[in-house]
């Protein structure tokens, strides 16, 4: 792993080196130091940086702020973030002017910017994680999870054009759709502060920045309800949390104020810029610069190699593409066998370090895949091509020059393109600029370029160095946001270390916190501790309520038990009395039944005795009757 430090702070470099060696003792980190010579142009310094082939470049803005800012911007727009990670460092602000330095550095679109004086391990972790997702240096911080804090976060975009038809062009990576309303804020264009603009067009072509989208804004839109971009809340916000836009808050931009505002700007340009893309393996051409690249009246970008995608062609659409073939390359289209042999000359990213006609053939194919686009191609270090070679390339807007690439020739070619207005040199169509003049075009490092608009986020976890949050906007990786609550800090969206829960109300993101001073870090740490304390208090309160509820439940259970015992005793007595009563009733009944039985028996005996007496009397009577009859008979006889 190679780290390049661009700065002159020996104490900071010593601390950085020692911390790297402590964290990565088993895998040594090779750290180099470079800084431009006094009075040199950064274009002459760039080749030295590229020759280092570093994995991480740390840019220190504490010495020669403007020079390093331009250098950082050139590196950020030219280097592939998959190959090189850029990290910025700043001195802690000590006055009002230095407080705005971080904002100006953010225009370079470096993904991570730290203040010196903070934990060096944070700088190292961020750099290594963005480079190869190595989280070995990840610190252990108190992290409050799931606080559900709804906050406003600012997303920074670039206002690149102010047009003469009440329109403006803004470049951004936040996906917007036509009809969206944005409330714009700017520290340096007060005429647009707290005003709304309406998105009336979108495109991803002809970008001047690293942002992925381009929007046409109407500064004097008519009709339509204006609402800020918000999340669907799980809980309804309190009345005082709800934003009720006032007439002043939803007013359109006052174009007279804006015109007065931008007329005072010294750097605003009324000229259209021709665009140049130069491709040279060592960028030695930059050593020939007579002034900084940003001061040339052209928009110049550079590459050191061809990539498999070359998205830059679709977004940047250069008018002139100048390529220097390498000395090893023969002026021919290679065979399959030759391509296999040349595959050994590749870098870690898998791209050829040689630039040859096979690359030009791919370049032509890419150009032809873009509608209405025919730039001029200049091949340097290339003898005149044969008819067969020209036929194989099949591109009429191609010139060969059998010398090394020079700035002088490039400028002359750009001047010729400006003067020449023919069908051979087609201007890239731009529907945003169709039929309108371009009164103000900002340079990309002008502080007036930076505008911000807010989106609502729901913070789901927070520490002093990491944050997870939910947004209903799809945010690309390495995009920077800013918030002032619960403390002032920037945060950059990166791939999450741990798996994030899916959300029904938006996308769940993991971000690294940076751009925060030691004092704000302490404040953020206190906020996290307070959240922990509040959570602890809530837990203690919940536990206390649970204990009280348990006591009440126990008392109630005891009371219920006593009452139940009383009721049981009463019931027992009642049961005993009922049993006694029943026994007594049964005894009385038995006695009554016995008495009845005895009385019945006596009656039966009396009846029986009577019957016997009657029978005896009858017998006696019958006997007497018989005897009398017998006597009577005898007398008769």
C-alpha cells in the first residue's frame, strides 16, 4: 500500500507515519512526501504525483491554500476513485475567514476532509476503507442505535450557469424529477437565499463537474404547490416542528437582485469554453504549462490511460480529444495474438499502460455510440496512417502528428476549432442552452458555484465518527452531506460495514463523519452520551414502573388471598351450619318417619286385634247359630 502526502507539515506527517505503523504493523505502509516548488504550476506537479502510483493521496491545505485547492480539484476530476483515494486535511479554523475554508475545499469534490487535531486513526480508517474496504483501523465509539432523529441535511450541488431567460443550470448527484421544487441556499449568492426554484429539465450529458446529473431550473416558475422534500414519519410531528411556508419563504428568485449579485462577481465568465480531453501515459505535456490549467480559456481534462467504460465521453463531451501513443506502440491495429502478448503491460485495475491504435479503435466505437457527437481526434507520436489503417479506424475527423504532444499545439488546435464553424466540427447539442444566451458561466472553483438544498433524513444510529440514516432520495456513494444538528459535521455515504435493516420509508445508508472540529467532536460525543443517558433514564424509569407495578400486583395478590381466605372461612362455616341443619333435618325427619311407622304399626295391630276379635265373635255367633239350629231341628223332629 502506497500513501502520498502532499504537504509540508512535518509534525503531522510524523504522527501519520507512526499511527500507520502502529495500526498496520504486519503490513507496512509506504509513505512518501511531495510538495510543489515555490511559484510552480500544479500542471507541472501532476506528473510527479502520477509517477508515484499511490493508492492514497492525502492533500494538506494548510500551506498555499489556493494552489492545493486547484491541485485537489484536478486530481479529483482526473483520477479514478477505484484506483486512488483522495483525503483532505485542514488546520483547525482560528478566525472567521478560515471557518469557510472547508466549504471551499468541498468544491474540489474530495470525498473525505478532516481537521488536524482529531484522531489520526479516523483519517487512516477513512482512507483505507474507501480504498479497499479495510476496516482494521475502525475505532470503538459509543454508538447510540435507533434514536429516530428526524433532521434536515444539506446536499451540496453546483450552480454552473445563470441564463438570460430566468433559468439556471445546476449539477448534482441527487436524483430529481421534473416538477420538483428546491429551496436554494448559498453563502455567496444572497439573491437566491430562501427562494424556490422548479426543476423543468434533466440530463446527464455535458457535465462540468463530477456530479452525475444536470438540471434546468426555472427561477420564476408559475403555479404549483411548494413543499420541501420530507420523509414519511413513523410518528406525527409536533405542531411546532411542522414547516408552514410563509409567502416570503416560497417566493421566487428576484432576478434584478440576482443580476446585481452576479455583476459584482469578478470571476463570472460570459465566454463559452471549448473542451479538451488529453490522454498521455505520463502527462509530461503538463510540464510545458505557462500558467495554471484553470486560467486557460478552455475546459481541460486529462487521463493517463484508457478505461473500459470511458463515461467521461458521454458526460464531458470534449470538442478535441488528443492522444499520445506510447513509444512501444506500432502504428497498426493489433492482431489477437499481439493483444494477448501486450496484456502483460496492465496495471492493477486491469487497464493497459500502453496506448495504441487498438485503443483508438475502441475510442472511435465509443464516440459513434453517442448521438450527434463528432469530436476531432489528434494522434500524437503517430506516423501517417496507411489507407488500410484509416479504413480500419473509420473516422474522418482524425489527424496524426508524428511528434510528442505539446501544449502549444493543443492550444492552436482549440483556437482553430473555435474559429472554424463547419459541419466537420459539430457542437454537442445542449437542449438547456438551445436558443438562449449564457450571460454567466461560473468557474468550477468559484465559491459562488456551491449551492445547497435540504433533504430530510432519519438518523438510525450515531457515534462521533459514523452515522446511519434513512433518506427517500437515492444517494450515490462518496457523496457528501452536511448537517448542523445535533452538531456541525459533514458525512460521506459509503458502503456499509454491517448489514443495515431495510426501511419502508426510504433507503438506508452508512456514512463516515468528517469535516468536524475537535470542539464539535466533543459536542457530538456529548450528544451521543446524552442520548445514552436519556435511554438509560428511560430504562430506569421503565424498570421503576415495572417494580412498582410488581409491588402493586403482589399487594393485590396478598389482599386477594386474604379476602379469599376470609370468604373460604365464611363459606366453611356456612357449609358446616348447612351440614348441621341438614343432619338435624334428617334426624327430625327420621324420627317423624319412625313415629309414623310406630303409629301405623299400632294401628295395624289394633286393626288386626279387632279383626281377630270380630272373627272370634263371628265364630262364637256362628257356633251359637248352629247350635240353635240344631236344637230347633231336634224340637221339630
